[in-house]
C-alpha cells in the first residue's frame, strides 16, 4: 500500500521525534518515520468541480504563462541546508539534510516546513543570487508542519506573493518550485494540475495534516517547504508530502490554512521558539567527583563544569572541551551550571560573546559566535 512521505531532502520522512537522519539522496543523511497511514485511509472527501462556475485556470492564455510564473516566483525561493547531531556522548555523529523555503519579507523572513528544520543545530540558506547565508529558527508549529526562519543580515530580498487557495478548483494548473534532490544551483520547476482539494493525512504520531492540496506536479525529496504556485505566479500551497509507492501524488499545505500560523509565529507564538545556542552540557562542581577535579587541576567551587560539547555547534567551533569550567559569559559571572542557559538566553543567534573558562588550572578566554537552537533541541 502506498504511504505518504514528506518531500524533504535526503529522503526525510516526517514523524520521527529525533529530527531527520541519514537518507539516500545525493549523499544526504536523513530519515524520519513515514508520514501518514496508508494513502487510501488518510483521505477525507475532496471537493470536485461539479457545478463549477468557471473553467480551470490554465498556464497558457492567462495573465502569466509558465515562463512568467517562474520569473515571478523563483527569485523568492531558497534552498535550506541543515546540520544536526545524533547519538549520545562519545557516539555523536553529524548529520545533514536539505529542503526548500520561500522568502515572505524583504529582510529575510522565510516560510518552510517544520520537518525541514527539525533537529537542526545550524542552518544556512542559498539565495537566488547564489549567496549562502546563515539562518536561525524564529519559531515552529510541529503539529501543522510549519516553521519560520530568519536569514541573517540581509535586506531588499525578492519575495513571493501569497495567493488564496480558497479560489482553487480541481483541474487548475499549478507549478511546484524547490530544491528537488538537493541538486543545487537553480531550483527545479515542475508543472501539473490540482488533483483534489481538502485532503487530510494522518501521521503515525497521531497528528493530522488537513486542508491539503493534492497535485500531480512532480514533487521530490528536497521540495519540502517550497511553493506550489498558481497560473498567476501566486503561492497557494507549501509542498509538504509525497505518496510513497505511488506516481505523481503529492500534497501541499493550503496557504489559507498557513497564513494565520505565519502571524502567530511572527508575533512570538508557536510550539517551539528559536534562540541563541552554545551547544554544551554542564554540571555544578559539587556534583563532580573530587578525583576528577584534582586530575583536572580544578581548585575552585564556582563555575559550570562542561560535561559535553555537541559537535558542529558554536562551542565546538570555539574549542571548548569537556572538563573546562566556565566562569563568565560576557559580563555575567557564572557560579553554577544553571546560570549558563540564562546568560545565553539573553543573547541572540549570531551574537559574539566572550567566554572565560578554566582549563588545566589556567584561566582562558575565547570569543564565540552563538548558533541557533534547532527545533529538535
């Protein structure tokens, strides 16, 4: 039986709590659990064109032909690359994945799927002009598979135009644009029609994605988070899932259902919020064995003892190591482990901060550029 799966890069499939793991596309590492129950069981009744008051909107003979649609939307479509870590202490492995997104504000606010960025400890965006720019999570709603990310230090970007999915009819022509198969360079463009409306898919963890647009436009791994566009060059959906084992059956979140969620995330809501991320685990010195403190030449009782440094994070890149004792972050003295998260939480992703720590009995200083807390953290 065919099962729906997310169209994220690297064969990622929505539903796994651990984020995205390794997959088999273009060297990408990713695999979440299958998105949805059996395809036939995941549907509710779709709307048909019976009694329609208009003919389907076609790509030719309307205000924009296919080239016009591409020129209207492609400058606002971006590729998203993410990295994260799986495994426990001593067995950590860096994993990566890729997906798509669309710029909805000139200052770099990007709309995408939750599962594209789930589990990421760092992410970057490739713009239409070829620039690769770091980005940070703004917020995410996993139950609706929607997320916003913010590209760092950009302005005057071309944006997509959000249309109205309520105006769609079965048979309308549509275009899917995105980072299919993580091929890089320019986005992949495919065409098709609206095959059905108001579809629902039940996920293995009990979440139901509703108000889905079904299309036969080719949607592949890596398309997740990219736009489904009507014949007028307007975004009417977010490409989200493909039907595993079937041909030319893909699903997109309807943009009308997503618009209220964009405002919720933009105003500070959502189930998961982004923030600055250092990438360490710490303990109070009172909880460390005395023989360990003696071996590491630690003769103080204030500070946060580093017990873990997550690979690929700001702490790792700055050279912090297990056994270091953090005594200050910026101007804030650190006396206990619990104070580290508070000090980092008052900063923003991309901020550079000075960290003082003790190693081998000597006090040292390092400057750290903070990363972004990922959805799965």
